[in-house]
C-alpha cells in the first residue's frame, strides 16, 4: 500500500509539472470558425504553427516574400517568417467558403538581442520594440557610455535601422572651476662709480679727466647736470673737494631693488554635457589692419581671462574635459608703429588639453617656471684692475627675474536649485542713508538676510566662492 501511494504521488507531481508549462512555448495559433482571429506575430527566420477549428481545402499567402507556408494536415499549417513586413494568410473550406483571414506580422528576431542586452547592461532600464524592419530602444540609461554600448549592440542586429529614444539619467551639467595663479619676482643690484679731476697745469691752461660721466658738472649748482647712472636717484652718493688748483669729484651708486607681483583669477563656468561653453573677463584691444585695396579697418583682439571647455559625462561621475584656458594682457614695453598707428604687443599664457577625472577631483593642467639671470660688468682698461682703487673705475649690474604660473581645474556635477538659496556678493551690502553717510561717515552697511535659504547661507559665513549646489 505504501508503494502504491508513493507511485500515485509521483504521477500526480509529474502531471502538475507538465500542466504548468505555458502554451505559448508551442508557438501555435488556433483559428476558430466564425470568430475574429488575432494577428499572427512571426519572428524572422522563425516558424509558427497555425491550427484551424475546421478542415480547410485551400491556403494562400498574399506576399510569399514576407512569409512562407506549408500544410501539415487539413487542419494544421506551418508559417515561416522570411523578411520584415506585413501580409495576409487566407484559409478556405472545401466548399470555397472563407474560414479566416489572418494578418501575419514578420518582425526582426529580438529575443537574442534582449538576452545579450540584459547580460551586458544588467542594471539599465531599456525597453526594446520592433518597428517595421528596425529596432526601437526606449527608456533611461545612467550614462552616455551605456547608451553608446546599447546602440552599438542594436546595430549588430539591425544595421542602420535603430531608432534611439533613450534618455540619459543622472546629473548631466558640469561646473568647471579654474584657478590661474602666477607669481613674478624681480631682483636687481648695481654698483657703479665715476672719478673726475680738473686743475691747472704747470704749462698754463686747464686740464680735466673724467671717468664715464661728467661728475665735475655736479658742482656747478645745476641739478639737471648731475651724473646719471641707472636713472634712479636712490642709492647715489657724490662728494668732492678742492686742493689749491686741483678739483676732485667722485660719484658712487649702489642700488638694490626687489619686486613681487601676484596674479590670481578663478573663473567658474557651467555647461551641459557635450555642449561647449565660453568665458571672457577682460576686454578687446583695437588693432588696425590694412585691406588689399590700401584702406584700413579695425579688428578687435580679446584679452584677459579666457576659458573654453566642452564637458562629457562619460560614466557615472567620470567627466571628460576638452578645454582651452588662457590669460593675456597688453604689454606696453613692446610696440609696433606703422602708418601713423602704434600697436602694443600682448603677453599671453595659454594651454589646450583633454583630460578625464571624477567629480570634485583636481588636475594641474599647466605649469610654467621661468628664471632669467643677467650679469653685466664694465671697467676702464687697466685702471679697473688696480687693487682697491680699481673699484672707482668699475661698474657691475646684477638682475634676476623669476616667473611661476600654475593652472588648476576642478569639475563638479551640479544640479539647479531654487533662486532663494543663492546669494550674491551685493546682497550683503546695503547703501547708507544720508544721515549715516554725512554724520557717521559710513559708506556701506552689512545687510545679511535672516530668513529662508539665503539666510541659512549667510549664517554659514563662507569665506570662499559659493552659491552653487555640488553633489
């Protein structure tokens, strides 16, 4: 009894398992007599079995280039998809009456494409449909890279017949923060001397000797005739004396100068992924240009802080940047004159590159270090070689110029926010009233917002640039 009960349970389990297999796996279409049959969808190079409720005597297909048919019995036939398109399958009974007209739709086989797409991009919400003989992709992908992979795979199955309706989700706006920092240092030292003698000779008449400059002219009371060495009055010492008919004058110049220049610019610019953005803070300099007819017209050359970049969000928070950054200014020390026009030269530091980094990471894309060194020594022949006293017949100059430039870029993925949360530098300053200006001498008063999102920003009291939202 126990064995019979076990055998019955096993047979019952097998019957339930076979019953659970869906009928769709049989790939059949049942045509009921007197009922409207549904359309028949056949994948290209795949077959579907059509079963009729009553026997048929004649079967025809409207376009055999789209689908091919073959009968298996008087109630069953075989439909094979050959090319994408639509056609009509007609079934006639033994007495010539119409049993059914079935619309046959042959579409590209996308079952394998869906499987491959799921394997390669498992976490992307991509919907695949067919349209005529092509493939339609729709849904949302997380990055441009995933979109390109999906399109490339679709083109393998339907070359040049892929309709892209995919949208890229996530943040696709990039803010680029660029920092230009330049330091210039200059040191110069000079030491020069001049000696002058004047007196009456034993033969009568006057004789004079001067080294380099007419230092004797400094005693004539005219400041315009003082010796001129470097053009600087600082560090110049002169003295002289008379001994009978002999007049002696000595001029010494010892000068040391130091200078430091610091230049800093921080332009920020926002652009959509794949779109170019430009920024210019400076001006335009007029440059006269001659045309082929001999006339003249003016072209304007921009100068200042220039920035041009094209961001591309590659995958997630990986950003590809193609950028050009430049700092330029007018150089008044170099000029060109022609035809009554005088045009100054330009100093320009520019870099153009393509880099890839993640959100919030920084790159020093350019650096320049210049170190110019110059020594100059001059002396009166033979006299300058005399120990100790030879210093009166020598002059020396030393000059060193150093310049260092660094350009650092930092991209951020950004999203828009409500305007109330953004604060401007002018929001914190309020113009004074007449009483505050004339009675108390106040030129401006603090005006920090106290409520709302702007008030929250003001209470944080940022010391740097702010007003944007970073993820």
